[in-house]
């Protein structure tokens, strides 16, 4: 009956997104922590797609979730499981609960419910179902109306309270008289959200539910259903919201980007993991760490209690630190396909220069796209920045540029020889280094702001220099 094995001793976490739109950074952080906790403890991480809102769910949204997780290397150990494919199981549990008297049919119509709510609001009471159809010993239920299909309601305990030790929020206690009898199946027999979540968390043997705190109100209801099923509820950790830069809840409507867009904008998955990890969790003062360190360090004891605010400038900075820390060969392997996308031929890239180009420029780039932009001038044409050209490449400097071009056509090809050629031309024309280096940079690389000019020229190669140090 149960397709999931009993793993009572093992830590099992899950990410349970609803595929109703794209997945932004706030959403993916809800995946990061359960994933990291499972990895840090040698447990299992399960992906469950909560697609019961058929109108709003789409396969395209599922694909984006999978793509984002794959990019970040957050592979689930099990799943994706789709709730829509588990309907038979939910119905089976419902039938059992009905047989055990844990749920009861309720025939109250929408109109009656509205009227009830109206009366309660007028009496300044909290709107709640009043238990009209809840069977009790000695209670006479109203006559069953004809032709009405009932909903099934869960018999919530009326006494006592639900208490849990939330790993983020601390002890939470909700009195049962705050909770009415939840509808757990609609008139057509389809199960409702909170019920499916519990059946899944039971069947999948989830030990730790780490999710957004927009679900904290569901938790006492879910705990009561767990107990009714004779199961101990998992440990809960409700993560504070991620706010956007304006301090609003992150959402597509107010400009949040899909996770995969950051991939396309040149962010490294390592950096994204690092940045997201810090958005609600800390390890001392550590700001920059690797995936391995994060997975070693992560636990539920250092989750932040207050809402975290997204800061793109900080993300860029984190990305820059990870770029800088990468080996030149690894960076070159990332940059090569970006250059090919820009039309550079694969064999042009095979000449071994790319790792050295990456080494020279990685310090001044905060994304792989920026690095690819620099690298492209070594393989493709360059268009000098018009303003910089006007400023640095003056008529007066051309004779010196011509001399340099002639010297570079015949000198040995290494940094020292190029530097010596510069020196000789400067002496010949009575110039200072910047007076010549600036225009040469603008003409050869497109801008005056580059690393050491002899290193750049060496990598650029004699031919490209001869072509670029020419009056148009
Ligand atoms: N499907 C819910 C959501 O996307 C998550 C439910 C849960 O984690 O329990 O918000």
C-alpha cells in the first residue's frame, strides 16, 4: 500500500513547490535548506510537486523548477512525486478515516455557511464552522438534505492545544478552540491541500518540514491530522519571508526574476548557493564559502528569525568572489561556450590563450558574461568606445602609435620584449607611459581601462595588434 520504505531513523526532508508560476530566489531558498539539511546529515531529500490546483499548475512551471534545481546542483534523492498521481492513495486514507470516525460528512450549503459567517462577524466572533454536522453521542443531526453531496470535515480535537517547538520561531502553542473542523474532501471527493500534505509527509517518512512561514497557520491543523492518523508529526522549521529590494514580499508581479535568469546573466551556481544560504542562515561571520563548506556546516540551529532582504549588489559581490577563486582552467571551460555563442569558432578557442585571458581579467569581473565580454576582444573584432577614442587617440599621438606598431611587428613575442618596445618608442617621442598606453588600449581592446598593457598585447597577438593599431 505504502510505496515509501520505512526509514524512521534517517533524516528525510522535502521541497514541495506548487508549480503555478516561475520559481524565484525566495522559492528556491525553501529548497536550499531542506536539501542542505539532508546532505549535511546524510539523509534524503525528496521533491514533491503539489499540483492539485489544476487550473494554475503547469508542466512548464515544473520544468523551470527542475531546471533551476539542476543548475544549482540540488538533485533530489527521490521524486519528483506528483500529488495528482497520488489521488487514489489520498482517497484510500480518507475512506479509512471515515471508517474510523475521524471525519464526518457535512451538508451545510455555501449559503448557510455565508449566513453563519455573517452572524458571527456581527457578533464580533471569529468566523468558523460551528459543528452543525459533527456527530456527538446523544446529538441529533439535522435531516440530510436531498441531492446534496457533502464535504468531509476533519474532527478536530475540541480540548487542549497544539504545541510544537519550531526550529526558527521557537515554541508555538495554538489552542484547539481556535481551530474549526477543516474540510478535507470536497463534494466530488477530491482531497484538500492540508490533508494531502499530511498524507504525503507520512508516506514519504518526512522527519523535518522546512518551509516558508506563510504555512505556519496550516501547521497546527496538519499536526492534528498527523495525530489522528496515529503518527508523530515531523520537526518544523518555518523560514521567514525573503523580501525584495523594496522591502516587499518577493513575487513575479513586483519584478522578481526566475532563478534560471541568474544563470543566463552569468552567475555561478556556487555563488548563488552561497548567497542564498546567507539569506536566513549564518555560520559565524563567514560570508564566502563553498558548497562543500555549506553542506558541512548547515544545521537548523542558526536559522535567522527575521525576514531577509534580497540585495542584488551583494549577490554580484559574492559572485565576483567565487569567480576570482576559480582556477583559470575551470573558468576558461565556462567562458568558452559563451564565446561560441558570440560567434567565436571552436578551433579559435583551442589555442590555449583562454585560461590566461581569464587569469588577467577575472579580478575585474563580477559575472561570467562580463568576463566573456572582455575575452571576446581577443578572438573577435573590437569596436573602440567612441568617447574614449576621442579623448585618448589624438592626432598628435599617431606618429608614436605608428612607431610602436612597427616595433611590435618585429620584436620577440613576450611581455618583456613588448615592454622594451614601448620604452624605446616613449624615449624616441619624448612621451610618458600613459600617453601611449591609453590610446593603444582603446584601439586594441576597446577601452583604456585594462590590466597591464604589455600582458594584454602579448595575449592579443601580433596580427590583431597590427590590424588594430591602424588609422581607420
Ligand atoms: N506547496 C506549498 C508551496 O509551494 C508548500 C507546502 C509545504 O511545504 O508544506 O507554498
